[in-house]
C-alpha cells in the first residue's frame, strides 16, 4: 500500500465517522468560462469596480478587493461604501454559480458543519440544491467582532447542515471581511476570550480540519491555522489537519514551518484545493459508490408521472439541469429530475428501468463533466435509455441530447448513438422558446391516446 493511499484511507475513515470539518476558502469557487475556468471573487471584484466607477484592470490575484477599495478611497470616497456596494452587485440566488468543487463537497453527506472564510452565499446555495433539491434547509450562522454568534450546540446534535461564516456574511453594513485588513481584525477578535465563539472553537479543536483554498499566504496562513487551537502547534496532539492550498504549496518557507512546528498538519502537495477535492470525491465515490444516499444525484421530492420527460445529468451540472427543468415545468411538462425513493440493489435497478420505460423523452445533459473516465450514476441512465430506444419507432423521437458547454458531437467518449443524433445547444442550461415548444409538442403527442 502506498503512502499516498494511506493518507486517503485515513482521511476517508475520519470523514465517514463525522470527525472532519471542512474550512472553505475563496479558491474553491471556480466557474466555467469561455477560456476554461475562472473564479468567483475576481469576477465579483470586477463587478464591484464597475459599480464604484473605478478601474477593474490589473487586479492582483488574492488582493482584488483591496485594490478596488484603495482605488475607490483615492477618489476621496468612504471605504464603508464598498460593503453595501458588494451587497448590491452580488448576483441574486437564481443566478449564483454552482462551483463544481462545492457540488462535490456537498455530495459527501457526513460533512454536516461547514466553516467558510468567504462572505458569499454560494456554499449554502449549493448544499440546498445538492441535498434538498432547492429547498432552504441549510442553516447559516455568521460571526463578526461586534456580533459574537456561536453554534447552537455540539456538531453531532445538528439536524441539518450548517454553514458558519467565520469572517461574516455579505450584508449592507460593514460587518464582514472584504479586505485583508478586515481579515486581520476578525482573527484578532477571535483570539479574545470575550469575543470567541466557544462551542464552535471546541468543535474545531477536537475535530480534524480540512482547510481548502483559503488563499492565505505567509504569516496570515500561520495565524489562521493556529487560531482554533487550544494549545501551541508544536504541542498539538490527537488531531490531524489536512491542508490543500496552492498558495501554501508555493511558499517554501511556510511549508518548512508547518513540517517542523506543526506535525499535526498534512499538506496536500499534488495541487491546489480543486485538484484535492476532485481526488477526494473520486476516492469517496469508489468507497461509497452511488446510489448510496447523498453520493449521487440529489434526493427527489415527487414520484414520476407516466410520460414525463427524463432529465439525466452529471452532479456537477446540477444548476444547468435545474434551469432546463424549470423552463419545461413552466410549460406544464412533467420532468423526472431526481430519483425519487430509489434504493440500492435490484429494487433500485428495476425502478430506474421502469422510470425510463415510462418516460416520453430522455434528455441527456452533455458537458465536459460527462467525459470523465470514472464510474458515474448518469451512465446507468444512459445505458438504460439506449436499450429502451431500441423499442421506439424510427419515426419517433426519444433521446434528445442537450449540450451545455463547448463539448462537440465528435467526442468519442459520448455513446455513438448520442453522437448520431441532433444536439440541442443550451449554454449553461439556458433554454429558448424553440426548444421548449419542441419538447412540449413531443410531450403532448405522447399523451394522446
């Protein structure tokens, strides 16, 4: 057994036992773009700069908000304005992205307490979409030096997932951390016995921490890693912290410090937070494969009606699938979006086969995420649909592929039958009237006796 696999085996066992608290940072908030991948905070900083009428060019990575704030203040404006401005430019919930790393973390259901160093609502949004098909079930708490908020009780007593914003949550008042100076003030307050959330810190002190993409460099990172500990890093015993952060692995001095003075800290050196989460998700799926509850598509809410449209998607494309679902349902089309009451074993297989047998149309949502070589839930659906298509008359449409990104029909990792069909292009799941009308007409024709 390799040393690397021992690392993963240890971490997976701790997660399965409910002993790990992920601490989420800004570098996890990736989004697809025309050029590949971009990140939410640089995007938000440019929107803020445009709103404040300052230059959004040459924003140093990791310091975007500091630079925008400085440029705004240099024009004789009040720095307090940036907090309400950020609240204004934050996209509404329906337009929030679904970062693939957050989707994968949300699918690992033993994670109940999430601590985030970001001020945005993305983590709560993603957990609600992945675990509760859009229902607002995730609890949210937010700390600030002026309003000391704490957990309601021990982590094991939580009945729903909890997101704790350690540096505040976006609001119209300057009660959350935007600049690095803000973060320093929050960390200073968290060191104070009077302003420290004791239940949260007890949980962090006894738990194994999974620190992902917080983007803190040099002394700020050291200070952050030390903050939740009751004892000196040198004397820490009993727990292991796992760190995946591109900034840390790029800082030889910081790595040397952690190796010598923080023996309980293991740094992932195979890449940044996104690469780590990809590997974690793959390892978790291999050990607890779908259709284990929470490791595949979100649990559903309604039973299928005969003739419904079956929507098949990779979990990373959940938001795009939601967009398509909402557009179709707006026209009175029944949609099988998630797998109601499906269980593992033969009963599960028979139910899924029955659903696809009873649907009027099968829509596979195709993207770069469906090109993966790993074993995935959507492939079970695809193979069953291909089998069902053999029973459909040649003049009748059954499988209607939808592509939501730049994936092309020539891609050999897509089933040959799918490649032969006409693909509907719906970037990010944004439908158009022609597509919705076409699906509606096919759906209604199926309903006719």
